[in-house]
């Protein structure tokens, strides 16, 4: 324990020295999303600017704060001023900001997004007063965007591993009790009480037990786990250690998607650092507790989010689910009691142990305590990763945090392919496990996909079913054959090849698949269809009766045409059309031959965005022709 | 061929003879060769003392494994929900048409292989396309040509 005190003291000093640094600090968010938005170019620009202008400054790479629509994000802390944040920074802007601020002491208040100081500062708002951040409660995401995720000292300096230290002073039963009192439920989506799972496993008679961290984030449209691991890997690892101590496991696995190379790299790096601080291996922090972690890269199968399928995959088998009971907590990996917890669940544990269950219960509502992270994406103004107390109404998330939609709001999908499509009139539903289930959706792992009037819900249902159909493991007939049949019906609806009878057939198929499938994948697969049929039936009816897709998405029901009055005859569309469907001499309105048109959208885009084009190409319903 | 055997040997050596190592082993092999070939499957079966059938059963279950060679560059078109809503399907179709390949295949000149992926986790930038390690966000049909032109 004494060594640990020393590590903490040193880490705190390193952190304090960094904050009080004499030379300016430049923070850059370099999680995957930042990199995708161009952070690598910005990094190069920062380094060249510093060098060329002989500026003495230091670059600190941090994770992601969650305001993804503002990426790349660069913060500068200098001259004793609070750290100031700049958004959507291009290479050129980075150079300009750094030169102005660091050479002329002009921090460009108008360009700045916000500052991270305690008091008000120079016409720049506080970053946490930003409308996207103000309603949030950041517990799990506390460190994201603030610390260098590759430096364990930063984590230690901000109370890292204090939860583990406290846990080791308690008995395993007391740790489970504390988690039980907090009311924490599984953040992977199903909401099973975490402590209950732990207790079943702890009480199982076997000597050997395992803990598995499920980081196989397969839900398309969700990236909470990736961001947390990339930005604060030690939080998840600390939670895993506490869980292992509580259930009596000495070996743990992290099952993570191979599609997340940066997250895997950060985890490996973090585990190596833990070794140097005696936080992993034999006699952790001088206690009797010994524990090792192995990383298993998932090879890509959505069904492996299901616990028994995941276990089979770790065992080197096809990832197929099996009947339960026995539950993994009694008989799991290699037949031994195994707890599988989601990344976010584990990331929450250190906070609960450190601050106590009562502290945690102040957030959220009865039976749904604490916070939940969501990835807010789709047709919304402010996309990003957020954390809110459970019980927050959807409306608040979409309008206050997300800033609403550009066009008319249509629906929000929670829970990904297993969830439901929620219409405007139900937006006051509080986000809790029970309230979402009551309206036919699920909490899920945290994907929130917002749709506006440009999204066709029938097409969306087809998309989800197609996804599930491809991911069905094929073990049980209702899921394997039933979902295929549902996809076929939906495809026909989208192409206008089927009449109104199809809706009844679709509904009965959905109910059959839901009630007779073996695992969660099949049981929840029909949810997108059932909820869209329930809340958006008129839109289905328009497809099958009027052969009309109101969102102008279903390509069998739309066509492209040229508005002659607007067409400038610039021939840009002629040059991009892959099938020669558009013809016409220069400077005269062009002609679009619908029989040749494959609806690839190229002409539409070029006509809209090219300076000399006239925005003359329109997408219209086939019926209007 | 000798070299080929040496590479396989060096990979196999890292793993104990335990069938639970099958997936990491296949991943390692794919990192080396870009795909899983029949001769490789034979070697693994021999080493882990399991049948070739079993290996094919596991490998074909997971979307990561491929059985055809890769091109010089790998394109992954993201068809996650956010990308779908923002037009990802049209992008994939355009790629299929321009490159004259289906997902999982490689162009005749070995320049590109095309893959569809469920989600790259960059949903805020939808629709997203990944070429080798580079991620492109907010991609449109007309931007595609520019992007592909960067890779020879």
C-alpha cells in the first residue's frame, strides 16, 4: 500500500505541474472520431507552427469530450488564463489561433467555444454552459477529454484506483452490498441488477471464476464503449478489478471488437502501465487479491453481445447462444461461474465504491438510479456522446442537448436493431428501462438515432431487419427463417410490389418471431417493425395503397427529374451520370430519361452543390409523374 | 513457398495446442496474409488437432474473416444505422458499380477490395467510408471519385 501512496503523490505532482505549467499547453482530442474529423492534420499543423515560430509550448493528446460535431477540438491553456476550447479547427485555423494567442496574447474570444475556468473570463462562456453540456451529469465520462488516456499518472492524480483501494479494505460481500445499495443495473441494455449477478456468481461453489468485460459494441449507430475506452481506459479496468475482487475471480477477459484498433491499443498500453504500479498480477496493492486480464478480439458477430454466444466465441467456437438456465453466473466460460458486465457498467463501479451508494442514488429516479451515456446521432444538429441522469425525458435530450433537427422531427430509435422507433407524441417519456419497454422499445446500450422528415420509417425497419437477418446465427428457425421472410415483405413494400394485406402478414410474422426465438437477438428483432407499425401505420399504408413514400427514400417509388426553368444547362450532371440518362446541349435545359436512371443521386448532389448549377434536379414521387 | 511456411510456423509457435486459440490464431494469420487460404486451414487443423470443417465453420461465422485475397487498398463502407439514414447504402452501391465488385471481393487489377461493415463507431460523421486506415466522414457520391483517386 505504501508504494501506491508514493505513486499517487508523484502522479498528483505531475498533474499539478502540468496544470501550472510555465509554458503553454495545447490539448488536442485524438480519439477515433477526432482523427476521422482531421485531428492528425491539425496535430501536424500545431507541431509545425510551434517549431516555425519558436514557440515554447507542449502538446497534450487527450480523448474525446463528446461534442463530436465540433471535432477536431483544440484547447489552449496559457498565460495563467483558463484553458480555452476551439471547435471545428482546421490546420489553417490551428496555426492562426496559436500565432494570435501565443505570440500576441490575443485568444480570439469570438472564435473560442468556451473556457474551463472557475470564474467568468473575457467574453468567453464557460464550456460547461454550452447548451450541449449544461444538462449533462458526467460521472462515467468525467475524465474523457481531460486526461491523457495513455498516461496512468493522469488517472491516478484524479482519484484513479481509489475505488479499488477502498474495495480491498472491505470484504467482497461488503463491496457487493454497496453496489446493491446503489441500484446499479446493467448498462448493456437489459438492466439486470449488477450486484445480483455478482452475488449469484460469488455464491456459486466453484473455486475458479471469471469476469468478462463485454466491449463487443455491435449495435450499429452506437459508440459509447469505444469512446470511454479510448478516452479513459483505466476507469473500465479499475471497475473490472473491483468486480473480480467481489466475485472472487482471478482471471478476466475483455472481449472487444477488432474494428476498434485504437481502443485495443489503449487497453494494452493501460494494462502494461498497471503492471508497473502493482495494480495487476499477484497481491494487488499488497492484498491477497491477485488478478490478470486477457484481451480477446471479437471477430465480428452481432449475436456475440448475447452472453452465452460471447462465451462460445472466447472458447474458440461459433458464437451461438444456448438455452438458459444455467446462467453464466452459475456455469459460464469453461463451465465455470462467469460474470459478464458491459464496459459502462464497469466504468461506473469505481465511482460508486469511491463516493458511496448514497451519492450515486442522488442521480436518476426511483428504480433507475445513476446516469447513462448515449450516442446521439442521425439527423440532429449537435451529434455526440452524452451522459444524463436516468429519467431524463427524451425531449430534453433531443432538443436541449441535441439542439433539435434541421427538418421536421419524425422519430427517435433507441436500442438499435433490438429497439423501437419512438414518435414525437411520446417524446416526454422519461428514459428508464421500464418506461421505454412500456412503449415497445428498449433502453439498449445507448444508441439514440434521430430521424427527420427525410427518413422513411418503412425503409428503416427494412434496414434493421436486413441487419438482423444477416446477423442471425441460424440456430433456431423462427429467427433464421422468420426474419428473412420479414425482410422479403419489407423489400416488396419499399418497392411498391405488394398490397395492404402485407401489413397483417408482417405483424403476425413479427409476433411469431418475438415469442418463439431462443435468444435476445430473435426476441427483440421484430421491435423496429412492431413499433413502426404501431406509431407510423399511415406511412406503411401510403406505401402499399398509394405507392407513395412521403420521405422520398424508397427508390422503387421515386424518380429523378429536371426542372427546366431552373436548369442552367451547365452539363455537370451529364458528366457525372454513370448511365447516360441525362442529355442536352450546353446552356439549354437538360433531359432526364427515367428508363435509364438508376437513382444513384450523383446528378442531384452535383446540381445542388456546384456553383454554376441551378439546383434543378428534384426527387419526386413516381405518382406525380 | 518456403517463406510462406516459415511465416505460418512463426505464427503457430505463438499459440499452445488448444482449440480455444483458434480465433486469435486466425486473426493473426489474416494479419499476415490478408485472408484465410485453404493451405493455411490445413496447417492450422494439423496443428490444433481439429478438423478443417470446424475451422471453416468458425471462420465463416464471423464477418472479420475473408477467404479471398485483399487488394492493395481496402475500402470499408459503413452501413451502421446513422450511415444508413444519411445515405450509406447509395455510396456502397456506387462503389460496387464503379469498381465492378461485390462486397467481399477484390477488383481484377487488385487495386481495391470492397467490404461492408456494420459500424465503424464514427456515427457523428455519417456517412463514413474507410480506406486502409483513413476515415472519411460526410461522404457524398460525388466526393467518392476524389477519395478513390488518392489510392493507386
